[in-house]
């Protein structure tokens, strides 16, 4: 990590704020983004990922508008019974809370990273990864229930519109893949933090970059939860 | 303001946003649990969704403390998605009308092991 690239802070501090800073940053013959390159690239990757998920959700909207067959009621499809009456959407609600909890521990990990508290940073990142793995496990349970018990397939299902299955597996599958990759990413960085790879430079920027990815996964879930499960 | 690229803020702000996200998630779950319908349901879902997304981006992802050049570069482009969404909504309506004209109402009956529609 060439930390000298990021040390242009002195010049930035004197530059104007607000809209003037936008034109200054883009117009002058210098670096546009006053952040470490890794962070800028992660943001740009997340921007491209935003478009991918938006395309999925938009096509889901399109097929849900145009299908002639009634759309299965997600509230009932994703209900679970713990001995008594089925509770609507309960598994999805728990998954949402698990992911938000993991987002909170990630935010704390970033904070402790900047305090150079190696042990706490690594521990919080491992906790975040554990919550992420829990989420994927619950999703596997959900998929199993839908495929085996309810007979839902990407090309059709007994409950209603065939597009329900195709969009469900496509969108939640792609999101689940992101969570799984995030768990691996978190574990790798947490191990490096624990080993003390960033002790010498004291630069824990990587934790924030990993955090950006993880918060984005949570962010996508907010939209999937609203549009697919609640709508 | 924090030094550039060094996003260190008090712990309390994260804890408060964390609690707030839990509350907003509970509220959006309750929209379904209570069983609101129609425009009330859709507007509540969207309000809670955008509030949650906003807090995650602004605080957890530190966008509130970034410079405006980065904020515009990241949050600006997704605005064009509104065009795509608008076009696809119109197209979806058109396909619905066409299908009604040519195929009529569906004879789909929800029951196990039904053979799916040909189209």
C-alpha cells in the first residue's frame, strides 16, 4: 500500500468546500478522488453491482406486471410455523435482523481498525462473517423448503405465476452468492489483521474497504426485502 | 471534519444507527404482519426502505463525510435507472394488455402439480 499517495491531505485541507470543491476536483490537473485508490475502486465496483441488481429487480417488476397468472403471496409462501399457527414472513424477518446485526458489528470493526486495536478488529470481523454464514445457512433452509416442500422451480410452480420461481432464484441466489463471497473476503482480511500484517504501516484502510462491500450486501437486501418479500 | 480517507467517528453514532435500523426493519415487517394494503402499504414500504438505505449509505458507508466529488460520482449514475424502471413499467402494462387481448383471462388454478402455461 503506497500510503504516500493518500498523503495529499494537506493540499485538500486548503481547497474550497461545497460545489466549488466539485469543479475544483474534476477540473484541475490532479487526482479527482481524495481517498485511497482501493476505496475509490471498491465504490466504483459497488456502483456497477448496483446496476446489476437494479436490472434484476426491474425485470422482476416487468414480469410481475405483465403476467396473467396470479402472483403467489410471499407473506404465505415464506411463513413458518413453530408448533402453532404459521407466522408470516418470519424467516425473512429473522434473516433481515441477522444481516443488520452483522452490518453493525462490521461498522464497529472499521472503527476499531482506525484505533489500531488489532484484536478487537479481527474479532468483530469474525463475528460479522459468522452472522453472514448464518444468513446463508438460513437461505439454504429457505431454498430447500421451497424446492422440496413447495415444488417451486425456476420454470414454474403450483402456487401461481411461473416467473415467481425464476425471479426468486435469480435475485436471492445472486445476493446469496454475494454474501458467501463476503464471508470469505471478511475471513481473509480478518486473518491478515490478526496476523498483524497492517501493524507496520498502521494503515487499516482495508478494513473499511471490506466494510463497504459488506454494507452494500446489506443495502441490496433492504431493496430485495421491500420489493420481493413485502410488495 | 475527519481527515481525508480516515473515517474515524464516535462509537455512539454507529450504535444509534444500528438501533434505528432495527426499529425501521421491525416497522417494515409490521407493514406485512398487520396486513396494510394498497397505496398505504406501498408508500410505507418505500419510506422505510429509503430510510434504511439512506442511513446505511450515509453513516455505515461514511458517505456523509466524503467529498462531494465522490458522492456525485457514486450516487449520480444510479438516477438514470429511473428511466429504465419507467420504460419497463410502461412495457409491462403494454404486454399485459396484449396478453389480455390475445389470450383472454387465465384459466390457471392454484393446485399442486399443475402444468404450467405455454407462454
